[in-house]
């Protein structure tokens, strides 16, 4: 017996059924199968302007996505619909994931030229997929989504996840997946967070903003210029990017030299942590080669919080909302006077449905808490 999904795929690819007999009951049987194939369908327009036929909210049982960026949205909005993961978690990050995520299959990602297991998408009976960007949608985003959709027969919707459009992304997803109330809660939290940070950051002249070097990689000698989407979370939090280098499109991480970093002489360095990401945080703080940089001399080298996802960039998605709070408070504690511990607990509760205590928050924040008083320059 042909399944609903298989029949839908045959229709979608133009498959024509010829009736060998004019018997009325056979006609009715085919009509009934066709009706079943189109039942519980609706038409939506995604953020790339594409019109797609997708399952109605009540008929969606399993969702997948093209990257970890999109996974964060679905994890926050409706974790019960996760059909697999695009991320691999260590034990520390896994404790903040919804129950059962460790049992889900890893289905891959298209990020950084990765691959998604097309056959497993069908085996896992995925109903719908999402490709969500961290910046304005590109032709590559559209091409990847359409290719995946054509190869699997599963609709793949494109969603603009640019920083200021994160609330709209949640509302769109909430409509498609039948979670409008939960989506509105998340959208409002993101809007209020952005407005809270931006109301302070907007008052700080560029000449008074603190210069930050983002130290990526195991040696800390890869970074992002201000044009990179991986730097956007820092900029929205009020940082001034000191790196003047070419942008490496896609995955980012432009190679630089220690001599360049010495010349830029950042006031603050934010690095990947040593334990979970294999970053240069410890080396930068203790290696004499870095000792003449102002951030090192002033003991203003910090490891970016990384649970359950990096707070500022990877993936460059909704996880950056807590990142802009953290950056603004870390750099300008005298201007953005908030209790970052309480904001962190609220973020985890609202976004990840996780209650965490002070000890856990302090563990996540590391030595970035409490932030030292800022040396003002006339503000």
C-alpha cells in the first residue's frame, strides 16, 4: 500500500496514474487517494518570496533544519517536534538541551560545506524543514534549500534570521508549526532584550566604544572583521572591532598574525574557552608573547560563555540575544547596569525552558563576572 508521503511525492514530481478500468469504484479509490494526499496542506510564502505547499500545523510531527542556527529556534519553540539534530553536544552542553535530544539521530548540516543525510530525512519521516539565516538571505541559501527540497520531496522554508528580524522569525515559525502563543513569548523577549541593550549602546559614541579583539581558534590567531556576521553580536553589544583584515566568507575565521594583534592593541580580548572549544583563552593570559597587549596587561581577557551554544556567534542565531546582554554589561557595567546573573537565568528559563541556579550561572560566566569598573573617557 502506498503511503501518503510517497503518493504526495509522486504527485509533486508529475507522476500520472492511468486507469486501466472505467469502473466507478476504481475512480473513487483514486480520487480518495488524491484527496488524502492533499489533505492537511496549506500554502505559505517564505522570507525568500517562495510559495510552498506545506503540512498544516496539526499534521506536522517531525521537523528538521539545515544548520545548528535553525536548530536553536526549533529547540526553543517546539522541542517535541525535533526529528534529529544538526549539532553534536558534549556532556556540559547536553544538560541544557530538552530531554531526549541525546537519543535523536545526527542528520548533518550544510554549514561550512557539510552534508545532510538525505536518506535519513525520509527514514525519520521528516514533515518539514527550515533554513534560517543569521543575516539577510543569500542566493546560496535559496539554492541550498531548493536543492534539498527537490532531492527529498520535503518542503524547506527559508527564514530571514537577521538580528533585528529574530522576533519576526519566531512569529513565522510559530504560525507554520502551530505554536503562535509560545512564538509570541519568545519574540517579545527578544524584542525587549534588543531594545534594552540598544537603548544604552546607541548613546555611546564610536570614539568611546571599547576595542575588542575576538580570538578564535587554538592559537587565538583567527578572527573576524566588523563586516562578518560572526562579529555582529559583539557590535550589537557595543564593542568596537579592532581587527582590520579581510573577511573569510561563510565560516569566517580569517588568519592573522600576532604582530597584527599587537598593533591593534585591543582593550579587551574575548577568546574561545580552552576546555570545551579548544581555544586559546589560557594561552593568551599566560603566554609572554601576548603580554604587551593592553587587554592582557589589564587582565581583560575573557572566555566567551559557550553553553548550550556560544553566546555571540556560532551559530549566529537567537543564542546571541544573551550575548548582547553579556557584552554590554561586560564592557560598560557603569552604563548597562544590570544583574547579568539574573538575566542569564531568565534567558535560560524563557528560551530553553531550563531553571538554573546561581552556581550554574557563575560556572557559565567564568571570570567575566563580575565585570570590572570601566575606565570612562568622559562619558
